[in-house]
């Protein structure tokens, strides 16, 4: 069996957690391939709600091996905090595997993330403040600390020493902060070594062998297409490759092993942090989407910016990821509107554009061209098949599908595992 990639098609928080969790029961391994604890998945299993930040969704599915791939940046305190939290609730986390090549978020990078944002003032990105950007920057700068370095203290010390030679200058001289000592950083990281040791593996080898044996691997992207460092709304993006291409580099498997690319798309749009957002609603409708959809960050608790469905973005996501199937989420949140606008194109300085504009300047000027679809008032949270949906809800879904560039495989009508209408199988 081949590998499946699952990615967010908008600005994140599309409901990937629920989709990964559902697929987790059907696949043998779930791999997180990018990002770190900037992500936030809310998974509802029966009466229980779990908020995961760093651990892959498959952790909640017995029989599924969760893998933290080389493309992830790992905050070890968060990792073990999350493991302890799940264990205390009776979830077995012993299957977790962590790549020896994954980079570690050192405490100086959390500090740098926060002070740099403050320093940027009005130009800030609105990061999660978890040290993600500085850690990926270190990786590219070749001064990063990797999981494997914890198992060679001499090397670890040399690397921390090298990184701090630069970082302390910036912290003290630019940001007026206290310097970090090599001893304190090394001691902090080494404290996790013993617990980490049994989880660490060559995950590229493990995944390729699993695929050779006919196992199914789900590669789960953190954040989303428009937060991707290459394909997102740069510079208002995260620092990793959140699109389907990142699934290969972030896990160590070749692109020819990927059979399906599943794009998760919400029936409306949200974004956290700064940056352009053409369909954003700053009125009562936006407030209503936020409160009905509980649109508050899982990681930071920040209220999410809300707006109507943007089909230009969905088509763009279909294109840059090669989406084979879309999973539409949170359709139930739209119940009760008489008419629902859907953005089908942009007006950019008087010119209609049906595709994502080439430049960021144009995207900042993009004004949505809306098509108005009829709404529905019936409660749809109990629907289990497409035919159970009111006619107008069916028409809304079908129109979105026509506009979005790939077929819809399932529709979410509530947070629970059961509140899903399956249109075609994903695995
Ligand atoms: P960073 O990933 O903390 O560097 O933040 C960069 C941008 O990505 C900010 O706008 C964040 O709000 C956004 N971001 C990061 N992770 C997520 C996520 O899981 N969902 C939504 N937005 C995110």
C-alpha cells in the first residue's frame, strides 16, 4: 500500500485533527512531517476532547504507530508534557517514534521568537511565540541542534557553544536581554535524554521499510498551504514546508510512493496572525462564524479571523499540492444564514483574476467577487449521508466542489468522529 498525504488547504485550523484521527484507525503509521508545537489539533473521541500540539494524530488510535519526522522541530518539554498528559488519561503513547534528524527547539529560540516579534512592532508576523522560526532559521544556517546530538554530549556542547556565540550577541546587544549559558542549555536538553532514547529512530528507513512491507503511511502536514514558507502568503507564513512537497523532504520517502493527497478545507475561511485575507469579515457575520465555529486558537487561544469560503484559494491549494481529494469540514457552522457568499474570483485594481495573483502586492489589493448561494435553516448535525442534507446545503457543497479543483470525499457536520458524511473512500 502507498503513502497518503494530508494537508491543510487554507490558513490552518481546517479540522485536520479530526481527519487524521479518523484515518488513524485505517492506517499503520501516521507521520508528522513539518512544524512543531505551533500546531493545534482538537480531537473529539466520544465524551473525551484532546488538544494535541506536537504529537501526531495517530497517537489516539491503538495499533497505529505515530512518527515525528525529520522535518519537525521538537520542543522536548512540550513533547513530554503532552505524553504525560495523555498517559494520565489512559492513552498508551509507547508506540511513538522520533526521528534522530529532527531539530530541537532550544530555549534561546523561544526567547528570540518573542523578542523579535515585539521588536518588529507593526510589521510583526503574529507568530505563536514557540521558537519555530528561529529554530528553522538555525537549521538552514547550519547551527541547529538535532535529536541525535543529545546522544553525544561533546558534540552537543560544541554545537550549543557555536550557536550561543552568535545568539548571545543578538540577545544582549540588539534586544537587551540576558545571555544564555552553554551549561544551562546543555543541562536542560540532557535532562530528556534518557526518556527520549527508546523513541529515537532512523524514521526514513523505518517508513520505507513499512511501505515495502505493504503498510499504509499517512503523512500529516502541520499548518497549511497558505502558511507554507514557499507557497503561502510570505512573509506572513510559518517557517516550514506545509504543502505536499514537504511531506517527502520532511519524512524521507520519495514522491513516487505518494498515492493520494488529501486537502482539508473548511466550509468558510479562518486565519490567525497577521497578513492579507481577502474574504475576512469584520462585521456581525464574522463574529457569528467565530462563536458558532468556536474559532479560537488551540495553541494560543487567540480569536481567529473569520470570513467566507474562498474558492480561489481552494483551487490554488489543489494546484500546488496536487490534491486528489478534498475533505470539507464544519459545514454545520453555516446553518441559519439566508444566503451564503462564496468568493469565486478577485477584483484586483479593476481586473478580474480567477487564479491566485502572482504578487503579494496584488493579493493585498484583492477584493472578492462573490456568488451568493441560498442558505438552509435545518439542523444538519445529525446527518449521516449526503442525501440527509437539506437541498440548499447539498447545492452549496456541490457548487464549492465545482469551484475548488478536486472532488470532495467527505463532509463534516460536527466535531464528533461519527458526524461525517463519506462520499467516497479515502483509504
Ligand atoms: P509560527 O509558526 O509560530 O512562526 O507563526 C507564523 C504564522 O503561522 C503566524 O501567523 C501563526 O499564527 C501561523 N500559524 C502557525 N501555526 C498555525 C496553526 O497550526 N494554525 C494556524 N495558524 C498557524
